[in-house]
C-alpha cells in the first residue's frame, strides 16, 4: 500500500510563518498597550478639567494664599498640566492603536517620535529637579509661611477653606501645615479657645494645647513628605517601569514600521 511521504516545508517558508506569527502578536500587544494608555489619558484629562472647574479644590486654596511668591503661581497651572498630559496620552494611545491595527506607517512613525520626545523630556526633567533642589526647598519654605498666614486669617471664617483643611487633616491624620500652633490667633481659636479635634486625634472637640502637645500630631506638610519618603522605592520603581515601557514601545513601533515598510516595498 502506498504511504505518502511527508516533505517538510522549505526553511524560508517556516521562517516566514514564524515572523508572521511574531508580527501578529506584536500588533495585538501594541493595540492592548496603547488602548490602556488611551483610557488612562482620558481619565487624566477628565481630572484636569475637573480641577480647573472645581473652585473648592486645593488649587483654589493655593490661589488665595496672601502674598504668595511669584514662583508659586506655576503650581496653579497643574490643572492645565493634567489636561496637557491627558491629551498627549490620548493622542499617543490613538496613534499606537490605529497604527498597529491599520498597519499605518505614518501613525507608527509619529507614535515613535512622540514617545521619544516624551522620554527625553522626562530625563531632562529629572536632571533639572536634581540640579535645582535648593530652589524647590526655598519655594516650599515660602509656601509654609503663606499657608500659616492663610490659616490664621481664614480658618473658621471661610467655610470653603475650613472644610478643605478639615478634610485634609482627617484624611492624612495631620494637624495644620506645620503643627497645631498654626491655628493660634485664627478665628476658630479665638472663638473656641482650642484647636481642631484632628490636632488631638479626636473626632470631637475640645482640643487644648496640653492635649495637642501630648498627642504630637505632625503637620500635613511633614505627613505628606513622609508619605513620599516612605514610598520613594515604589515611586522610583514606577518611574523606571514607565521608562522601560516607553523604550519597549519605541522598539516595537519601529519594528512594526520597518516590517510594514519592507512588505509594502
């Protein structure tokens, strides 16, 4: 009885099949990755718009600080910064998704260029932050003086600022900007002869100086700084992870671009 003889396909055909499988896998991963970027960008864009619209946000409080240093005005633009970052991520996600799914060389090349520029900007920003650390410390010192002055003039009198500080102190389990003494001579202190209950780790007043000193609740700025210091490893890890993802995205996009270009050619 005749037995068919199996003849393996030529090596070139097998290599082409493997390359096509790898190409298809990278397309799918590119689409999923950039879909996540698109959704994250949309979320950040929404937060940025909300920050600019919400007058009771922290930015409104910072904008009302008396005699705020001119350099501090740049912080007030964080809402615009979030909008810009969100819009950029939406654009990147769109270009990556469509470029991979439609096999569009122009979109893939534009995606690569934008990711490269963002990566360069991040490296430059990190260098600037490290180089100008004394300027940042000086800015924070000026902000401390103005924040304390705002508490003493507005806390207990301005409902928006009072509610903002109360929610911040309750969430972070802190007291004032530096400590309980920030509330001395404030409208709240003059009326109650005491401090906010958060300064004594208590949900209800009274909270006098003796209790506040005994509890030793730290200021919100120190608490926020401590949170950053305690999670510095996580923050650095996330930053390095983002950098690695950006490098991978550039490599994959350029591979797809070259593959599509060679196929078309």
